[in-house]
């Protein structure tokens, strides 16, 4: 039996840096969570949550872009990711 040897240069993104719970967690928070109780209207309650979500998505996207630039000479970059 012949063995197949691959000489690909491969890197993996850090799964913790791109995990769903990191960037989607605020979307799952309920209106009666402690940090949202001081706000009166739904719009007021959603503002900090939406801002946190946008900021986190930017951070995740920046990490991915940085790794793609850093590893430009790689043949393959894997992004291990599990949804829920």
C-alpha cells in the first residue's frame, strides 16, 4: 500500500478567538439580565448589546485578516468552528 505524503503548509486559526459564544453571546442575553435591568425601553436595552456584538465581530474579523496576512505563504488556513 502506497503512502501519500502531503507537503502542504497548513495553519489553524485559534478556535477560541473565533468561537460563536465570543461574538454571538450578547444576542442570547435576555431583557431581565442584570446588566440590562437599569435600561427602561427595549431600544435602550438593545443598544449596548448591539454595540458589543459589532465591536466583537470587528475584533474577530481583524484577527482573521491579520492571520491571513501573516500566513500569506501558507497553502491552507483552517478555521475550526462549531455552531451551537
